């Protein structure tokens, strides 16, 4: 028994090392295969019937119920469908194998069409757009399903199905925008007999009236050529989403695009095709106008994000509706100041034909025409209020040229669609976040001028305001545009400068030098003036004369013993206490400066706020 096991292992190792490991998909093998090309996205159009007698005669292992050897040339998303009936529906049981799905990153086995995955494995780079990759599919009679690469002993996917399907038909598909080439009915590795290859027959597709009409219209047609030299196209847009990054000056716009044109060569008589009045075509089957965005940040075409169909009526009028996203620049260099976060911008999007040899004359459709197709597109609201205007701009001919060898004429170019977008920010939340701290700071700074001067409490208050404003300005470059100066930044800077000036003035008044300066005679003379003290709301003081020497006596008031206080004229003056408060020149000067700063700051802040709003 052990000897038999060792013999089987040695035979398997020899087969793997010699036959399988040295397997390469050569040109001679490719000539013995049949070819199928997928160009229409994720759609199983053509089905092939499995020849059961050939499969039984050519199977490499007796216990296999189905065996297929094939090769795929694609960048990603090679789809294989194995079914019991031709043209299966979503409810019919099938085996669907997805090779290189998700951008050539995984391989998956599904039990139903587009759903019900039973096995999935990460296979990065399993397909190649420049060389054929050979694979095999094996389904045993007891339900073991294996999919793997030719030349490798272990399969990529292995799944045991307790209720296996009898495979009678198979089909191939790719993905939208991916062209895949399949080589099927290929010989098994080591089979050098050129006469022993499977022969699967294509199932004749029963065409409906629409399919028959579509085949008739598309026969011999070149979809990349315009129906006529001059084409009239209706082009309209509906903005579904919008986002403006003021830091990068970049506008991201989601559009629902509506196109309409007339192709007389595609018109048909409905009575000849059982009353068919409309058809749908995939992109690439018939001509459609292509455009690009002139001021985009890349050079790509204005293309659809989804595989929408082109709808056409029997008169030859075609309508194409799709969604796309544009990335454009939006600069505003008219001024170096802006009103952020209550800012407004004027942006423009210029759309013009992609093909320079096509003469396309544009027109803007009515709102009802656009809404009839774009009403299903969801509009996403955001922080911007938008006002959109569309208008057509004719290309001005730069020179004269000869047309068709005639006497000469203007070289007419295609027209452009200009979309003017006015943006206004909904600044409710920004007003709360940015203006509330500003107004609170201004209010408290102004109220501080009516508090008792020459106190350290006010110094600490000014220092705290300075720290808070500086911390906010440190992070301001992450929030506001950097290519312009927002006026709110000017407001905060003005408040910061005002607080620093008030802090410096208050600290200087608390020094000994300020006390000496305040005791100067000319300052005392000004401070004791009644009009001056009334103007700045200073407390009233009373002055009394006291005679100490005969030389200081006033002869006019010599007999006056009434003790009435009068204003001093000559001689020494003793300052008497008034209203139980000791007179202090430095404190009066501080109060005068507080009133002056209050008046100046109030006017300055009011003017700046008025200019900002």
C-alpha cells in the first residue's frame, strides 16, 4: 500500500515538474483556439453551446463533468458565465467567474448572476493587457469546482457545490471601458493532437423588432464620424453638487448634462418595424458629440461616470443624458481683500467640442427639456448659494481660408458653452464661530476703559486678550484663503493692536517716571480746569489757601475770615481733600487717556465693522 502511494506521488511530481511547470501559452496553441472579443461592457451578448460528446472524449480526467481551457487578454475584469440555459435571467442558477475584478485585484466565484459569491481570493495582477494568460475550469461529477492558472498545480479558486449544475452553455463579458479578448476551446496541456479540440457552437440569438432595427441602422456605420459637416447640438447642464476650496481656488462641480442632436441618416419608418418608435444605443455604437472643459485642471474629456444609453426616436433626434464631475480653477484677483466668511466669487466653466475637425453649433435647451431628463438627478445642497447663467459664445475666425477649392470664405469654428456661476457662502455658522469672539473682545476692551485705572487686574486682562487673539491667528492659515486677505483678519489684527497699545499705555502710567511727568506744572494747570474735568468726567476738586508767612498774604482778602475756598493765584497751594478722595495727578491722567482711547477705539471698530459688512 505504501509503495502504491509513493508511486502515485512520484508520477504526480513528474507530471507537475515536466508537463505543467514547463507549460507556456504559445502561438501554436493560440491558433488551435477560438476567439471572442468583448467591447460592450458588462453584457453577456453571445452564448456558446457545449458539445457534450467532445467534452467527454477530450476530458483529461475521467471524473470530470465539465472541463474548459482558455486564455484571456485584458487589463482587468474578465467574466465567464456557465449556465444550463441560453440567455439566463437573474433568477436562473449559473456559475459566474470574475477574473481580475476590482481593477485586477481579486477573483471570485458566484452562484448567481452578479450576486451570491461563494469563493473570493485576492489575486493582484492576474490579468495582463499585453499578453495572454492561460486558465482552466474543471467541474467534477461530485460538485468540486476548480479554477486556476495553467502550469500551476493548485487552483486559484476551489469550491464544493452539493448541487452542481449541468453546464450546457457559456458566455464571456468584460467591464465598462475594458476591452477583453478570450481564446476558448483551447487544447489541454500536453495535448499535441491538432484534431482533438473542443468545438462549441454559437447560439443563434433570436432578435426582437428593436434588435432587428438596431442591426439594420448600425450596419456599415462608422460611429466616430459625424453624420454631417455641420451639426446643431443642444447642450444644457444642471448643477447637482458644488464645492469650492478657497484655499486652493479650485471648484468641484457635479453636473447632469443634457445633449440633443438630429441624425437624419438614422431616421426610420415605424410602420416597417412593427411600430417601433424609439431605440437605445450604447456609447460607441453611434456618433455623439464629445466636449472638454477649457479651464479644467486636467486635459480629459467631458465624459460620463456611468454607462448611460443614447435614446433616439424615429425622426433621428437623439438625446444623451449623463452625470459627470468637473474640476476647474476659479481665481479672483480683482482685489487683495475679500469678505470671508461672507465672501462671494464669480466662476466660469467653458465647454467646447473635443474634435477640432467637427463644426458644432450649440444652443441652450429650454428648462423643460433639461428637467425632463435631469429630474431624476439628486441635487446636493451645501454651504454655497449659486446663481447659474448659460450662454453660447461664437468662435471669432482668425483668418480667411479656402474651402473646398472655392473662392474663399471664413474658417468657421465650433461654438463654446460658457457657464457663469455666482457663489455666495451661507455664512450662518461662520458668523457664530468668528464674529461672536470678536464682538465679545471688543466689548470687554471698551468696558475696561471705565474701570479703575492703575491696577494689575487690567494688565492681566489685556495680556489674556493678547494671548487669545495670537493663538487664534496662529491657526488662521488653515481656515481662510491664503492668496487674498480677508477683512475679518484685519478686524482681529486691529483688535490685537488696540489691546497692545492699551496694555503699553497702562503699564507706562504705572511707572515712577510717569508719576514725575504727571506732576509737571503745565499738566497740573490743565487738570484743575473745570471745563477739562467736566469734559472727561473727572471728579470735582476744591482748593483752599493757607497763609504761613506774611509775605504770602493777600491784602485784598486780609480781613476776610470767612474761610471760603477760592482758586489760588500766587504763592504755595495746599491741595485739600475733596469728596473724601485724595487728589492724584497720575490717576487723573490715566482716566483722561482711558476716555480718549475709548472714544478712538469705538470709532475705529465701528468704521472697520461697517466697511467689512
